[in-house]
C-alpha cells in the first residue's frame, strides 16, 4: 500500500496520456485501473526483467520505458538498450547510483560537492574521518531514502555508526561500500529538474525539514512557485546533471547551502519520492510524472508553469518506539481550508520501531498530511494546524502497561 500512497499520482497522470504496460514484482492490484497489460518479474533480476520486457514488446509497440524506483535505474537502462528504446545508457545510471563515482565526476567537472572517501572496514572509516575532520557523515555508497545515513560527531560515535551504515550497505546489490563524507552544515534543499535532449530545465526547489538526529530523516517538504532560491540553486543543479552525463529524464538533485552557496549531495535520476512531484504540480502546475513519460518517449515535455502557489507535506513519526493504539484526524477537520490529504500508512495494533531500537525510519513512519496555500508560510501554517489535530497514541515499548502520546516534532 505504500507504493499506492506515494506513486499512484504518477501512474494516474501518465495513464491519462499513454497506454501503460507495467513490469511489477508482485501481481498488480490498485495499478490495474491505470494499465493495459503487465508482467510479473523481479526488476533487480536482469534476466527476469529482460524476459518480461521482451514479452510485453511482443504484445505491444513500445514507445518508451521509465522507472521512478531508485534501485531499478540501472536494470531498466539495460532493458531499454536491449529493446532499442530511448534512454540514457546504463553507465550513466551507474554513475548516478554510485555516490563515490558521482563525487569523482563532480570534482572532475568543477561541481561543488563534499570531501568523500569510500571505505570497506571500520578501521578505514576511522582513518578517513580523521583526515576529513569531524563531524562526518557515513552513508551506503548505493542506497536511497536516507536509509543508513548517519552523522558522527566524534571518534567515540564512529564504531556504532559504521555498523549501521555497513549493515544497510550490505543489503545492496550494486555496492557494499560505505562513504565517509564531510558534513555539509547548512539548509538542505532539492531541485526538481527535467532534461530533454541534453537541455535541463529547473522546475522547482523543495525546502526540507530534516531531523531525528543523528539520522537525516526528511520530516517535511515545501515547494513555493515563487521561491527566490531558484536562481541560486539552478546553475549547480544543471552542472551536476551535465557532469553525470544525463541527457534525458526527470532528476531530483539534492544539495545543501553552505554559507549561502550550493554544495551537491547527490543526483537521483528519477522523479522525487515523498510526493514531491505532487507538491510541484500543486504549486506550479507542472506535471513531472507526465514530463518523465514524454521524455522517455522522445517527446518534448510541457514545463510551462500554470500556477503560482505553494504546497507542503509533513510526515508523522512516533516520538518513541512502541505499539500504535490510536491514529485519526479530529472529526470535521478534513474540510479545513487548504488541506489536500491526510493518509495513515500504519494500522492500529502495529509495532513502530525507530532506528535507535533496531528499526528504520521508513517502517516507523505513521503517515503524512499535505496542505496548500498562496505562500509557503501559509501552507506550512496549515500543515502545523493539521498536525495539531492528529490523534496518534503510542504505548512505549519499554513500558507496555502504560499508554502515552508521542509525536515527533
């Protein structure tokens, strides 16, 4: 159901303009309303993916191929090459997926980034952190969604932090290495871009609220069509996309502003997660999901803004691990002005386990709320008011006989 919550808007948008055939790892359910045919195959299994693609190609005349899933970028690029469909080559996608490779390309092309060293052991991590200087950030070389990314403030914290990052990296199929990186101290933003025939258009900038230290979980996003930061971040985003060799597709470029200047974190060669694409559409009128499909089919996307508003999303997390016992919105508040959506991903009776207790932030997320307004300040204020009207109760894990309330701020 998480895929439906976060990606249904993409499939719905594309299906309004194209006949869609799908390769999916499980039998489709909610997707059936938007697709004309499908094959079930594991997208990380190249042979299975190729066989599924060839089966669909035998039944349909395919015009293009795309994915919005980070882990599928390289296999899908290989499938595009096999089927003769337009797409950037697998080597380019590998550069996007491997953060160490990306850092090297940024350095070669003069794109401001972070000092970074790839390591395989805790001892190598200690040495790298000593050279870079604390605080540092540890992260898997090839992962996504900030999973396994952790800040380390001093040498004493490094062994346990390395174990967390290495455990996540070990689940990957592309690389099991860990990066030790310079900590970029500044506001975190992402830049949503579309590239067609080598020309990149910056569509929007997403301001982020990051928390739950020492992790880097994104707690909220805001997109404002009138954000003055666009002019500052656009050149760095365009340069990063060019450095990686991307010539087509929608990209989600993450960076931090250090002393007011952009420093690159990474480029994700697909539409952003966390419903950022929907925020962009609500704020600007630009449909990035359709743009991605258009580009995949060698058609020039329409990136003309038709709105000048703002949209915000806020995610709901427990303040502590425990059993979810209540999860609802105050009666009548669903009709509040500017409230677009409230969705709960977890059911009453489920255990929520935060990273410090052995879980992860994705599975601990209870849900989200989305609001709009004429300005970012109004959209954020509406999000805060909606948050106050959530009734979420957790029985703390260490004290299972005592109910409590706890929402992460």
